[in-house]
């Protein structure tokens, strides 16, 4: 009887020592996804991540909307990092339509993008803290995020899902007196996140829990195609802001943070170092930004691409490389839109990292991959 | 071992310092955040918006021509705007139709404001739109014409004892 069943339905042989455990999708430790782990006692034998519970069909939806009305739904996958989520799409549409963006708008975009990176990373860090049972590290980032959310609210008028970037610039100029407020709050924010070192990153309890767990070697990190902070934590100096500068990043002095260890500790520390670097970039951008000028090119009501054309743009988001491939056939809607997200690429490394780890280390290894379930499912 | 001990003492010390720092939490119903400007607006002559909160809309009956551009802009986003007949006769509005907004659907992206070429639709600082029924979330053109009363005065103040809402 068993032989007649199709391969997926065949009853698996059960090893008495191995137990299959479903973590998620309702478990608070997994996000909107399921991790099927097979454990032998306390040790993980095999792991099968099962994403797809929050698939929204963003790519198909984009084919039925024009280039402007695509904006609100394309930032939904990562509402905390919505400016970075929109960035590759906006850059791509600008190339398709042949629009030159004013310099001031490019600086405003860089500021928004860096603020959003910090907002996302603080949220990620808060969840990383609570995964490890460190409730102070949940409260502090969740509170200090407010400083930057307030700045984004002043710029764009929304706390999350700003819908601020449009093809041709940004929706509105910075509010009056913004530079001063921004500088004051970013400086205080930087001072605050430096305090996290004492309570979290130099904490011997955290170090003993995360050091040498889930080690991803430099070769494996490249071979598995990981991006962003995961790649930099494994010793590869790769940041799209430096390697493929977009907008005004080449005029700014950007440094990358690289750690060689490749364990959970390094992967959790690199985003924190990136936040300190983001504060530097915001200060530089505020200084170098032209004090006046247009921030948005006036577009025709229903912009169209010029015939059959395709474009691929990518940016460095909070989770790594975020790419957008747009194919246009000369109509008001894109013919095809494909998002290539950093979260999904980093998730591929999870089964390799968890093999042989203790089950108790699973949350810290999983979340240190800088994975955002909703973005990976699109 | 000394490393472990000093590390734990540092962590505890950092936490103890927070007893003296100020409370950062915003006590929401009593305190309300202050926003820049009177809400998000758009200037069709330059094609650039004016910074402000994207809250509840405000409709100027004497500017609206019933051109439906806001409704068309919302079609691909939320389909929250419906054009309805209004009783009052305006000179510029021959068809006597004006937008009616369903805040159960609206995502507050403000693309309808960008679409309006007649300075008729703006957004305001009013964000407290909760209602006991779904019908209560549908704002008619008459309701949208009312300028909201907002009392928002709390701002982030940074002192040497930490940030607080003052």
C-alpha cells in the first residue's frame, strides 16, 4: 500500500531517537513562518525553514497598478524600513522614464534611508533581545526608536509606511528648522546606542550564549549567497553603498563594519555598528546638502516607459541587498516586477547553521540572520 | 573570571543609572505629540508637497470641481474615495459631486492630495478617527469640510538627564 502513494505522501520511517518539532507559525519565536527542526535530545539534527505564510502577491499586484499607485503597496513588506524598500523601485522607474533627480532630493533620500535603516535595526535588536530573554534590550531600543520615528514623522507625516519616495524625488521638502532638530536627536540617539555596549554587547552572559554558535565561514557565506550584515559578519567587506553607489553615496564618506568571527555574536553586533555609521552619514548629509532647491521633478499624470525596456537596481537595505527588476512594455503599468530581497537570501543559510546546534540556541541563530518573514514572502 | 565580574557590574551599573534619568514615555491621552504644520498639503503649481502629518482629510467645498482625480488616484491604492452627490450647489462644481472617504480602507498615503489640481483636498493633524461602527468611519463631504480641533503640544526635549516629552 505504501509503495502506491506519491512520494510526498509516503509515510516516513520514524527513528525513535529523533523528534520532529514545529516552531511556528504561531510561535512568537519564529515570526510569521515555521521552522521544522528534528532534534536528538537537545541537539538539532536537521532543520527545514518553511516560509510563505504571509505571501501577499506584491509582484503580481504591481502589474495592475501604474508607476505611482505602486508606491503604497510596495513598501508594505517592511513597514519599518519602508524608504529602503521603495528605493530600488524608485531608482528603477527613474531610469525607465529618464528622469534626472535634483541634488537636494537625493540628499533627502539618503537621510530618510539612513533613518529608516536605524529604525528597522532598532526593532530587530529589540526582538533579538527578547529572544535571548534580555528584556532590557527589548525596552531600550523600542523606546529609543521613537527619537528617529519622530524625525521621519516630521519629514513625511507618517510614523511607518511613509510613502515618501516617488519617481522624480521625494514627496515634500524638509520642514523648516529640521536640520537643527535632526542633529540634536541623532546625536542623542548615538549617545544612547553607545550605552547598549555596557548592558548588552559587552555583557558576559550574552557573549557566552552567542559566541561560537552558528558559525558561518567566509567561504560558506559567499557560497550560500548571503548579503548585508550576515556577509559582513563573516569577514567579507561588501556594502552596496560603497560597491555600487546610488544617489549621492559616492560623495559621502561611508565606512563598512566587518567582523571575522561569523558567529551569532558578530552577526548581532554588525547591525549595531552600522547604526553608528548611519549616524555619521546623516550628519555628513545634513552638512553637505544644498540649502535650497527643488526636491521633486514634475511628472506627467500617467508616466509611461519608452517601449520594451527592463532595468535592475539594488540598494543596501537594513537586511542586505534589496533589488528590483522592472520590465516595461511602454504601458502605464509595469509588465513585470520582481523583488529580490535580502531576507530570503539570508534564510538559505539557516539549515547549515543550525545543524549540530543546541535547540536553545535556535532563536539567537535564527534572528541573527537579519531575517524579516514578511519581506521574504513578498 | 575578572572579566565576567566587571562585565556584570558594568551592565548593572548602566541599568542603575537609569533610575535617575527622565521618563521618555509619552502619556498618550493626556499628552499629544506636536506636529509640524497643519497637515500634509500639496502645491500643484510647483508639484511639491508641504510637510505635515498625513491625518484625516479636509475638503474645501468652494474649490472642489468634482473632477474625480482623487478618486482615480485612490483606485490602485485603497479604493477608499467614492464620489457622492452633495445638496449644496457650487458655481465651479456643475455635477455637484464631491469625495466621500472611507477611513476603514484609507491607508493615509496622501496620493489623492497630490492628485488634486484645485487646492481642494488637504490632510490635517487629526488622527483620532476610531468609531463604534463601520458606517462611522465613512466621512461625508460635509464632515470632511469641518476643520478639526486639535490640542497637541508635547515635543521631544533633550536635557542632560535624558530625553523626555515636554
